[in-house]
C-alpha cells in the first residue's frame, strides 16, 4: 500500500528509510515547538494555544505535502515570519494580534490562488535575484537582533542607539552557552543540534535555579484562545495591505528557495532543472498558512531542515507524513514546551539568522547596482524593524541605480511597479 501511495520503488527507497528520514527531519526542525510559542506570546497570544496551533499546522501542512505533492519536505510556522508577526506588526505597528492573524490568513489565500495561476512566476521574477538573496539575509539579521536583545546581550543606549548589555547576568550567560552548544553540535553534524541545545540549556537553567522544574507529559492545552480569532475590522485597510504583501512575498520566496534546494538534493528536478510537481508543493505550503492562521499561528512555510531527512534517504511524501505524525505526538509535551525560557530559545533565532545571512554570498560584489540595493535591503530590515521596509527601500535603490547606469533592460516591469508602490507608501502613506 505504501509503495503504491508514495512510489517508493520508483524513487529507489523503502518505507523504513522514509520513516527514519522523517524522524531525522523532525529532530532537525522540532525546535519550532518551543520557539514559536515563546515569540508569539510576546504579541499577547496564549502560549499554550499557540503551542497546539504550531503542532497542528505543522502536522496538517506536512501531511498535505506528503500525501498530495509526494515530497519529503516538512512544513511548520516559519522562523522570521513569526518574528515579523510579533515585533514588526503587533509591537512595531501597534496592531492587535487578531488583526495580524487575519493578514496572515489573507496572504495564505492569495498564495493559494497564485499557486493555481501562472502569475506566481511573474511575481517571483519581479524581485531581482540579488534582492531575493538580500531579503533572506536581512531576515537573518533581523532574527539576530531580536535574539540578542531578547536575552539582554544587546540593549538600548541613549547615545549610541544600541549597546552591549551585562553579560554577567544569568539569562545572558545561559544564552551564550546555548548558542555555542548549538554551533558546536551543528558543526559536528549531530542530528537535532538546535533541539539538543534548547533542552540542555533548559535543564541547566532548572538545575541552577533560573527556572522552576518543568512537567513533561499532559493532555494538550486548549486551543480556544486563538482558534478562529481573526479580526477583519482593519484587515482590508491600505496600511494592512503592506503587511499582507510582506507575509506573502517572504513566504513565497522562502518556499520557492526551499523547494528548489531540497528537490535538487532529492533528485526531484526534471531535465530542465524545474521542480517536479511544483504547483502541488506550493498549494500544500500555502494551505498550511491558511490553516495555521485559522488555528492561531503565524505563516507556515517549507523547512530547509528537510534536507537533513533527504540526506538520511528521504525521497517521497512518506517522510513528510512521518513528520506530521511526530508533530501530533508532540502535542502531549506541552508542559515541557511551556517551561522553556527565552535564554534557551533566543539563541536558536541567532543561529538560524546566521544561516540566513549566507544569502549575501550570491550577490555580485563587483557591481554597485547589485551590491548597493542588496546591502540596503538587508540592513534596513533590522534597523527599521520591518521586512516590508527593507524590501521597499531595496527595490527603490535598485531601480534608481539601474536607471542611472543606463541599464534599463535589467529592470523588470514588476520591479518598476513595486518601486513606484513603495515610493508612494513611504512619501504619502507613512507620513499620514
């Protein structure tokens, strides 16, 4: 039955290999179970409800990816998108988290529609390659700033804007330990290095009295505080449209990059280098975002950690279905998740941020019209606490420099439209 459902023989794999690959992927990405509730709790959301929403959205998305697209790619609420949800939209813009959830839900619906239409290629191609790489790097820098400030390593300073905090404080020391531990484990290619780092730091914090002893297993908390809590009262205003577009673009580009990378390693590209069943994979990803928003969490996305499962032999959707089952099992470990403190989760943000900044290596550093927009895009995101502002400023700089250099052919119509739209926003809408 499994062979017929997932084409195991055709892809040169076995059920045992796929299940082991699913376990490997789960260990590599399960840190989101602890990190996501911790981040969204800062937006005022119920931590227990977000924990359940995180597990369920990951299970639903991964199951759809496995059963519908037959891909060994797992889905869960995305790092970066959850930080933008909390610190950029709710805290930065002062919007209720219910309105932010409605924006995520709407972005997911649009993503589903675009996944069914050829227009998705036009939108993805509207952003120049160097800016796509810079967007990833900028989100990485954004995560690093959030992670370091979340444990007091970076603090505000009246003269220099930011400064170094007191590294002798217990939270800072534990966070530094966790960061080094994650880095060492990942360098040694230990499966689940991030998860191990979080758990070891949590236990250390309990042993030294920095946190109370946690429970381990219980029935899942109630999801009622976040279930269908979307507020549409402001979701269709002009200012919210930028938030929706930001969620949509980041999710779309992040998903596209992950799909290409994982599909390449899994041998799922056709002779032209195109991803096989791309439309089905995009539909699975976007459907998970819609489901996650309805349940009560930020945008879901395909996880690059799925490469760990592919390296373990995963080639079919059975890998993703295994991950889905493990996320369902994780629902019964809510006491452990609720006991994890920021000093154990913020270092994970910093580590993931370090990974994402690698996108800048794909920028052409010999061409000012390439590296100047890329740097502005990347640095504007953490400094303005907004992914949307970084994209907007980067596109504007790109269009202006290409125009000034007489290289009109490099500018796509989509980039011109985006530059005009963001310029209008910055000059007229943001000043209101």
